C-alpha cells in the first residue's frame, strides 16, 4: 500500500521522448504531417502558408487577409461560414505572424468531411467584402489609438525598431499602414500567396484513413505554385545599439525595454544562453524577479527572453515601474548582468534552473497538439530532428564556466539597446 506520509523520491528528468510524426507528400507537392491520437474524439488541422508580413507589397496585407478570410465566400456570408462550423461543433480561425499565415480548425472527428469542404472553399474562394474591410480597419485604427497611449505597448514597439530598424521584424501596424491597405491589396495578396499556392498541412488528434484520403482528394489534386515576393530581405541589416526616451507626462509608470539582436536555436551557444537567460529573467524565481520585484518592490513583474526566428533572433528584458524608480531599475538590471559576467553561478542555483527547464519542456508536450507544435518548430526553423530529444541532455551539460563565457560574449552592456517610455 502507498505510504502517503513519505515524500516521494525525486528523479531528475534526463531526456524527453517526442512522439514521431508521419509525413506524406500529396500529388501536387503539399506536405502532410500526421500525428494520430485515437483516444481523443477531436482533431486539429492546420494549413500553413508562406504568407506572413514578410510577403506581398504592403506590410498590412497579410494581417488584413487573415482578418477577412472568414468574411465569406461566393456562396456563403461571414455569418453563414461561422454558423456552419459551429453547428457541427467546429471552431475555425485564421492568424498570421511575420513569416506565415495559418488556417486552423478544431473539430469533431465525426464531422471532418463536412468541415473539409468549406475549408477548401475558404482557401480558394474568399471574397473579402468591402464592408468587412472597413469594419476591420476601424477596429484596428481605434485599437492602435488606445494602445499608443499605453507605455508598455509603445516600449515594445520602439525596442523592436531599434533592434531591427526598417526590416519587417521591426515594423508594427500603425495608422499609416492600416490606412494604406485597400480591398484590392488583399485580393492581390490572397491570389499570390494563398489561393493556388503551396502550403503545408499539420493534422493531429483522432482521424481516420478515410479522412486522409479526403484531404488528398480535396486538397492534393489542385494545381499549386509557390510565390516568394517579399517586402524586405529575410536577413535584417547590421545592428547598432541605440537608446531612446519617449516622454508621456500623463503616464503613471515608465516602461523599460532593453534588448539586442541575438541568434536562433541553430546557434552553437543556444543551450548555454537559454540557461543563462532563465537564470537572469526567464522564470518566476529568476534573479531579476528576486531583486526588482521581491527585494526592491519596484514592479509586479520583470522578465527576459530569447525570441528565436528562422534566420535570426532577439533578446529582450521588459518591465513597468513607477517613474521615480526608472533609473534605479535600469541600474539594477545592469548590475545583475555584470554579476553573471563576474561570478560563477552556484551549482545549487544551476541545478534548480536545469530541473525547472526540463520540467517545463516535459509539461509542454502532454497533448498531441502540443507535440505537433514542437514538430512544426523543427520543420519551420530547420532544426535537427532530435532537437527536443537532445534538449535536456544539452542543458544538463551546461556548466558555470559556460555561463560566464556566454554572459561576457553575448550580454555586453555596450551592445544593448534601451527604450524608456513614461513620465520621466
């Protein structure tokens, strides 16, 4: 019998077994990735297009295409489209980022064939009504007007500009970008980047062989091509650190953003740096949280993160504090970075952080949908197929000496850009 008066023995996770996926290439070149889970009653299917903000002729084309693809087809209105999915227990959404556009459907396996017909219609015959565009532009103009009064929003927007300059990674959808997009721009973008274009399919959850055959018949027989018209180069230009202050007298707080151009998950120092970042500000027990939240009481939260992209990445520290604590907060951030450059991390702290990171990875692959997300990262970032299987052993191999070296090479204070927004 289990003795509940005794604390269970602790075992440190040494590896993770990421369930493998199957790959099929349909007759027209579409790559179909499969991860079955028969114990579920639902599925998730994602159609992923090379149609992010990088592509097209105007920055806002991808954004508004994603907002309006559910706005109706030649035979169905926007209301009818959403009602159709809803009556069969499905939920559909379209989203985008800098690099890709996603059509995502969650649904019940028993109704898959019904969903598929309309999904095919949406990627070939969306009509983008002018009234829907006008509504979306009004919503986003109002949203931007409200957000630009928020110090946190402006701080994040400005630090990306400093890190990436005029490159699309540094751009934000502002008033000029919103007003510049016309309906014909969206129609042109949809025609050049979505309709008739190659895409990838990620299918996870409970599905049948018949469902796979239906995908092949419905989506795999269309004649498709690949268009790669881009707004700017995929690789940003040279990085030069800068500082900027944006004064907002009426603000109750100051938002601090500190960051720099960094690398992605392919870099040889990735594992060293991701451990270093976790210690600095990557979890609730980090040094920045202990110092600036718990000891100083300057903020509710402060964090640092490494954001990997396909061909580059960036590092950022962010927090919001009372105006009178702005400079001291910046000084303390610099102090914590210098501490990592001078004194080795103790084995106790390093062990704690490694266990936290291992647990976070394992806790993030509990469902087939989460597992498929990991495989998507491997595919789109061109990572080694064993990236996640090797993740825990690689971070366990990081030493205090590695962290000292990484801090001195990759976190030089003179290379950090800085933005402060608020009532100074």
